[in-house]
């Protein structure tokens, strides 16, 4: 008899406690989701290169739907949402990086560039490009061949491009590559580099 009364009491107590506990857990999940969305909005305002707003809304909607339809813990859903939002942001930033404008080709000129003596590094770069026999070389190749820093080689290449001895070409696989222009080729032949 005591077992029956205890069982009935347990059922009544469970019926009284389970619905409020469920309501509390749902409300706590919604609160956590609101806090996450507000924190993400604050982050979006503070970091301009962060996750785009539309991606955050899609992820938040997916988390809200999953929280209502599954029995997966809310912490796991939040972690998945953060990973998803970070992945979307990474993809968007990656796509923006690949859309950099190509280096425009130098404008053709009828007159030859001034035959002023070049500084030793620029002269060595023209010599190395002439020895490449028409092949294009990158900054890394030139700095290794000339045993100097890439920064100095980059500065010298900018000057050579500006005076029309070297042309820069964008290569998808190898980055910016450099070759001699027709004026640069004539300059190298005149100096007997080739």
C-alpha cells in the first residue's frame, strides 16, 4: 500500500514539476541565444572584417530551429553556430582576397627610356632577367639570386617598372612575375648582359 501511495505521489509530483522545468529550460535557451546574437552584433560593430550580418542571421535561425526540434544540448548548438559563422566569415574574406585587381600593363611609349646609369641593385636585376632568357622571375627568385632582401628587390623593381625597363605580370600560381620590356631587352643587349 505504501508503494502505491508513493508511486501516485511521484506521478503527481512529476506532472507538477516537469512542465515548469521544460519552460525554464526553453526560456534559458532563448536567453542564451539572445545573448549570443547581441554579442555577435557588438562584435560585428567593433570588427569590420568579421562575419557578415546575413551569415550571422542564418546561423542564428538555424540554431533556433535546431534548439526547438532536437534534443541536442544548447551548448553544442552554440559551439556549432560559432564554428559555422567563423567558417562563413573565412570564406567571405578569402573570396575578397582573391578579387584583387591585376597589375595594369605599362603604357607603350614610342621613346626609349632615359639611359641613365642604374643603381647597382637595379642593374643586377636587369642582368638576372636578361640571363633568364625571356622567362619571368618573381621577387623571391630575384632576391635569392641577388642575395638581398625582398623589400629592396621590390623597391628596385618598382623603379624599373616606372622607367619602362621591366614589366610586371600577375600569375595566379606564382604571384607577380617580372620580365624585360622591349626597351629593357634593348638596354640589356646594349650592356651585353645577354
